[in-house]
């Protein structure tokens, strides 16, 4: 079946960029991205394309090209479902914060709402594509909901997990290592649905990079990929602590180890800990699934990746306190970077949030600078932790528009996001305006130790 109309439910970090690229590469397909968040949709439709709600290098150019040609953003979910031959579900699947599985299982209520809405609205056959990251066997639940509406519509369910990384989303979408499509490959209708999605991607991706599998393999592969990636970060971070105690340098170790072609060099960069909306929630989800199936050893194995990551954030913050003569009470600390990594304005699970929270508990005064994150977001992230009254967060944390202001009269500066611009700062000036001794904590191995020590900084870097 040739797809003419696509609807994507969820205009977030995945729905927005993926649909923009599909629309750009397939001008003959109408793509409508819908969301219940009116502000988000208004921002996607903002006349000034620089105001779209998600910052990703190269994204605004693609949106400018395709928007109002064959790419549309709307809050009318029913209408978009009705018109579509293919519906991507790209809504959030956060960790449950209540009830059974609290703090571990994926909360599928948004997914279920989508399924019920599709079931209610659909009058013609649809292919429903799971784009969100879901527990293995979710497709079965979707099928049950969709097929029990009694209105005679046929649904095919595909799993097409997204492997893009924020910060490089556009490049990843234009040139992915692979695209994975899971479907009911034992039936003719299932095979047809799979091939109609393959045809869409084949407009710009070589066919040998488009993998097709059964639905369960596809769902589980996404969780596995994130678990493996996060595990590499926790593995190198574990070594970083050992390096600090032994005089080895984690960057040198990572290079030596990564040059082994069996291991490979990617995702071996030690840091203050991984963040982002996915790694933690997907591993917790994997741990929960394993436990529910009675696979306790499997669950414990993967849970350790998260425990190590929590430890890394905590020990970085604790080291700041220890180095500043065991107290940061009343001391100004400049935080450079709030996003969970460079080139994104996404702050979900960012290490900066947890390090700042720790320092606030130690009564520090924090000044934050991030080139892409707004003050409201910083406060929202801290308020979400519920560690202290909201007014206190506003009193003790200042968000500023310049890195120099963050360092001004500070006892210490901590680099928590690896923004390129932090390398190029005039560190002489920052040093001059800080209190002495001026402490600099590099949580990203971004800065040159020798240079910074020459300026006069007391320099600490992860794993060195
Ligand atoms: P997001 O939170 O940025 O976007 C989700 C959007 O869905 C929100 O704007 C929300 O308002 C909307 N939504 C929720 N329920 C809705 C409903 N019933 N009808 C209409 N809209 C609704 O989330 P993000 O980051 O885009 O993630 C989406 C999924 O993709 C998650 O399952 C995530 O695990 C997965 N994923 C995320 C990646 C990332 O880098 N952010 C990468 C790969 C997968």
C-alpha cells in the first residue's frame, strides 16, 4: 500500500524531527504532527522558524522547507487520525511515579489513550506504528484495544523504534546506522504493512540498512541498545574513579581500550554521568520486565548501570564540597551547562540538576549559565525534585546570560555540559574575577588541565 497521509501523535523530541525529515524526503506524503500541548504546537507553527520548540542543529532549515508544503502541526488529533493511512505514536513513556512498578516500569497511560482515540476515530484501515520506546509485548496490548472496538476497521501494528540521539538528531535521521521495523511478518497483511514503511524510508536510506524483524525483537532491540550504550558509560565511569585513585588517566585508558576493534571507541567518554530522558527510564523498564519474569540476576545486572551513574553524579558533587574545605555553605558556585548534553535544550535527567541539588543541600549559592536552556526550565527541574520550597530554589539559584557572570566572585566553577563554547571562553578573565583559590571542576573532560593550571586554577577533572 502506498502511504499518502501520515499522522504522528506527539510533537516532541522524537515526533518533531522524525516527521520533519520524512516530510522533507517524501514530498508526495502529507505529514501531520499532532499534540495536545497547544503551546508546543504553536511554537512549531511560529512564523519565525528559529522559535520551534526543539533545538537541534539543522532542524529549523528542514522545517522551513517542508512546513505548510507537506508538513503540518496541529492540535486537531481526531482529524489527523481520520485522514491518515499510517499513524505513528510518538508520545512520552516516562517511568511510573505511582502504584505497581512505581519508579521502574514504563507508564503506558499516554500510549493507551492514543490507542483508544485511534480506535474511536478510525473509519478506515490503518497502520499503527510504535515510535515511542515501549516494553516488549506492548504491541499485543495495542492490538487488544484497537481490535475490540467493533467498527470493522483493520489495524496492522508495527514497531519502529527510534535510535536518534538528541544533539545530532537530524544527521542521525538522514544517515542512520540502521532503521528497524518489526511487524507480523507471518501474515500477508503484516508483510504488506512492513513493506509500506520500508518504502517510505527507502526514499533516502539504502535498503540494506533497513532491517525487518518480528515485533517482539524490534521492541526489545530498542531497550537493549539503550542498555548497552548506558552500560558503556557506566563502565568507563567506574574506571574513572579507579583512575583518580591510581594516577591513571581515564582518557588514555579509554583510548587504549577503544582502539581494540572488538570494543570500539564510541561511548567511552567519562563524565559526571549520563542524563537524558531515555537511558535511565529504559533500563529501569528492562529491570522491571526482567523482575516480573522472575529473572532476578538479569535485573540486578542491568540495575547496576543506574546505580553506578547515580554514584558518579554524587561523588562529583561530594568532591566539590570536600575540595572547598569541606563546606560550600554560603559560597557561590558557577554551573556551566544545564542541558544533559551539548547541542540540545533538553534537560531531562541532566547531571547538572542532581549536582546542583546536592550542592543546594550543602547550602551553596548557585549561578547557572547554559546557552540554550531558559531560566524557567532550570527552576522547573529543581522544583520537580521536591527537595526544598520553590521560593528557596529561586532565592538560592540565579540563572544568568553569560558564563562570565556565572564565574564572577565565585569560589568554584563546575563544567557540567560539554558545550563547545566553554572551551573557547576567556578563562583568564573568569579566573581574574573569581575568589582565590579559584577552583575549576571539569565534569566533562572538556578543558586542558595544563592551560588551566597555568592560569592559576585549582583544577579537578573526572578520571584524571
Ligand atoms: P516528548 O515528551 O518530547 O514528546 C511527547 C509528546 O507527546 C509531548 O509533547 C506530549 O504532549 C505528547 N502527547 C502525550 N500524550 C498525547 C496524546 N494522547 N495525544 C497527543 N499528544 C500527546 O517525548 P520524546 O522525547 O519525543 O519521546 C517520545 C518517545 O520516544 C518516548 O517513548 C521516548 O522513550 C522515545 N525516544 C526518545 C528519544 C529522545 O532522544 N528523546 C530517542 C528515541 C526514542
